[in-house]
């Protein structure tokens, strides 16, 4: 084992499903941080996680986790990681404690019951440990999955969309736990759709589009590098590509047009005037600081509006990934 | 091996807590035993209940195995399998745990059916006979649950599995030697019955009723179980990499 290696390293990591390149030459280095992989649906997030957790074999390239190759030493990798997939998979007919003891036994922990109780306490589930999981809320079930994942004290935790489908309070609580795990020295690799959560919790984020990493840095650096001030305009009429100096069009969501400008204050009025002259009727106009959403939308090619949902391709991908 | 039992224990707890499933799976074989075993006017034997009981025991194991094949498929569909595969325990223990659970669940169900048969008046209380019967049912359970798990792993969804299941369940039973001896069958049925693996298990239990130890049949079933289990391991490895 090479000691100066980062906890997770990938080099030219690629996964192809026939002619579909799901992950394309990914090179990453992640070490004792919360790393967020952000990307639209089908961009290769889950495929990346599955390769790093030894569930899928890469087509080419290499990845190491804790110094062990995911292809040459998969069982050593599995010894040091935990993986919580997107689907919430906990046994409803077992109690919370039974669910965690089951995992402790699978990991071969010497004192399964005591270790399970510690993990349940850590996840604030001790008071409900003897209740059937079917009575748990979504947030509690996700925390139970975290307790299962923590029972063997992994060095790396892979979380695929950990807060999907949870209410705001549940999401906040999950992130509090993830942050405290990172503060305890754990490396957390997380995929998410929620930019505000990634902005708040992740040390660094990678934005992935069509299998390629298109941006990789801290949320603050990405915001300052990729976006200046944002001018958001709502109005009627078709946007005809009007441009004014120092202003760049970065995207459209619904009836909102978004532009970035070095100074929103200086460029706002000329932009409004130009849009009016092009025939648009403006209803509202806001200048704000960029969010990770803006960075994401400026980097990701617009998909939903231009591409129809390819159900056959979607099913093929799911089948191959499962 | 310990992990195999851990996986089995999980399924056992879940099954026992789903009380309805425990009872419903016993209704069909119990109904056969009562309504056919006691009511059918049969001339080729004095005690039809004694004749049909081995068939019903094997039918119970058959039902348990057919029902159990989908368990691994559900673990896959519901996301459990991904978690298990990312754990350091040898991956094959997931499969062995499942097959062991399906077989043991079948043995529990056959025990209940056996008790009902005894209450109804069957003469099956010889301990050596019972031990050998369990041995045959265990090997048969491993054979059939391996077949059904392989089928489930090869099919894409539960609907296809359910369709396959209902397609083979009754034909397998009716073309076996469960309900009548070979010399009472029409010629075409006898050919099918002699090819049917369900008949092997039933015939082996009947031989033991007559005091003959069916070594050849048991070895045949054992070889079949090993071959199918090997095929199942290969299918499982292909489906999970």
C-alpha cells in the first residue's frame, strides 16, 4: 500500500455499455472530505459509484480505494467501505436493532449487539431500536441505513442520493450526520441532485455531464470561477439571442432567462433595454449572487427540453447496471 | 458458512413475521391430503393416505421451492443485493443463504404436513424412515430451489417469473408418481412420470416405506443437486458482476 495515496484515486476510469460511454476517462483524487458528484440523470454518477464500490468492472482505467485496486483487490476494498444505494433497502418486518445486528453479523463484528447499539445511538435511533422498521419515517429509515453502514467503522462511505425523497427536516438531519462523520476522519463520496445541499456540505464537488467531469473544485471556487453576478429576468416573448457587452446568456428555466455579468448593476439596464427592443415584455428583474445551481446549469448541456426521453435506452442502462 | 446462516436467519425472521404467508403456503398441500387423500375411492391400495403422503410431502417442498426462487430477485429489485454485494462477505454466501432458507422453510412446512398426515391416520412413525425422508426432501429442496433461483436470476422481472412458475407447477405435480403408481398410469403418462425429477423424490420415500434404502435414487438426486447448484453459482456470478 502506498501511503501518500489519496483515499480514493481514479485514473482514466471508463465504463462503456456497448456504444454508450457511461463514464469517460474520469480522473479524481479524494481524501478525507465530503466529495459531491453532481450531474443530471443518466450522467454517470451511479455508474461511477458502482465501479468504486466494486459492483461494476471498469472497461478501462484504474481506481483505488484505500490503496487497493477495485479490480485486482475488490474484497480488500469492500473491507474498508460502506455503500448506501439510492433505493431505501431496509427490512420492514425486522426491528431497527435487528436490521443493524444483521449487518454487524455479516461484517463479522465480534460484539454485534453492542456495536449495533452504538451505531443506532450515533444515528439518534436508540429510542426506536426495538420498533419494527415499517413504523419508521423516511428520514429514520435512511438513518438506519447509515447505522448499518457504520457498524464496521468504514474508512470510506459511498452515498447515492442520500436525501432523495426526504422532507426538509429529514434532509438536514442526514447532512448533520454526514458532516459529523467527515469530522471524525471519514471520507464521504456522495452523489446528489440537490445543489444547495452540496454547496452547504461538500468540501469539493465534481460536476459530471455525459460521463465526463466538466468542473471540479470547492463550491465557492466554482461559483466565483464560472459565474459572476446573475441577472434573472422573467418576461413574455421569445429570447432572440440579444447580447450586450459584458453579459452572457447562461440558460432558461421555464419563463426565467438567466444571464451572468461582471456587474449586474452596470449591465442590467442596458440588457433590459436590449430585450425590450427585441420585442420581449419584461415582468421582473433580479440581480443576485450565483448559486451552485447557476454553475451547474451553465456547465450542463440542456437536456430535457431538447431531448425526448429515450425509454428503451433508459431500460437498457438500468438492466445493465442492476 | 457463518454468513450463510446469517442470511438464512434474516429470511427466516421475515417469513415467520409474515404470518399470513406461513399459513397460506400450507393450505394447498393440506387440502390435497384431506380432500384427495381421504376422499378419493381408490382400489389399487388399502390405505391411499399412506400412498399419497410422500407425494404431498414432495409437493409441499415443490411449492416452497417455486415460491422461494423469487426471493433473490426481490432482493435485487428492492436494492438489498447491491448492499450485500458491496460487503466483504463472500458473495456466494448470499446465494447459499437463500437456497438454505428456501429448503429449510420447505422442511418446516413438510413437518407440519407430516403431522397432519399422522393425525389423519398415516402410518409413518418409524424414526429411521423419517430421518431418511428428511434427507431426501433436503436434497430435493436444494435441487429445486437452485433450479428456480437460476430461472429467477435469468429472467428480467417478477411477472415473467410468476408466469414461468404457474406454467410448470401443476404439470410437474400431475406428471409425477404422486397420485398413482406407474402400473396404473396410461403409457404416455408413465414415460413423463419416469422422467420427472419430482417422481424420483416421491419414489425414494415410497421405497423407504417398503423398507428398501433407495441409494441409486438418492445419489442421482444428489448429483442433480450439485450440477444445478453449480449452474446456479455461475448464473449468480454473471448476474452480479
